[in-house]
C-alpha cells in the first residue's frame, strides 16, 4: 500500500476523532508486515488522563488482533504535528525501525523513522533479565 493510500485512511480516521476539548483531531493508519491496515483516531476525555492518541489506538488495535510487526504508520493532523512522547515510546516497543509519515491536511508530508523520532529510546534490552 502506498503512502498516499495510507494518508487517505489516516485522514478518514481523523474525521472520526473525538476531540471536544482540544479541537485537535488526529488520525493514524498503521500497516502491519502482514499487509493489514489498522486505523485509529484520538479519543479525548474531560479528565484528560484517560485520553488516547490516534497512534496508540491503531497500534493497540493491531496488537489486540495478534499483530506484532509493523512497517509504516501515517499520522495526519491539521498542521503536521509530530507524535507525542508516549506514542513514540509505544512505537519503539514494537517497531523501532518503522517508517513514520507525518502529514498535514494541506498534503505536505515528512518521512522519518521511529529511531529518528526517539533517539536512545528505552527498550526491553535495558531491563534486567530473570
């Protein structure tokens, strides 16, 4: 699937975002190595803490369906904002070398990787082995 096709899916997911507080809608489309695509949107909560980002929604949906290997994630926001730290950490857990495409609603894109977004990220290699 091309980046443009993933951007279209992320844009459609963004349209379903629940963002009554920040008014900052985010959509994500995650392509697993299996070829299956999982979408996500941000879902806010009045208490803020229970809110969930689009990127983590897509990843958790995929993981809950048995996927563990990912190739590309596309994130679409109005202004091309980069994934937050929590999302970067979750992406690092599952796919440190995954391609990350960041797009805005005007069609501009930036292509990077998880490692570039989170250099020296925390990984399971840093945990003690038992």
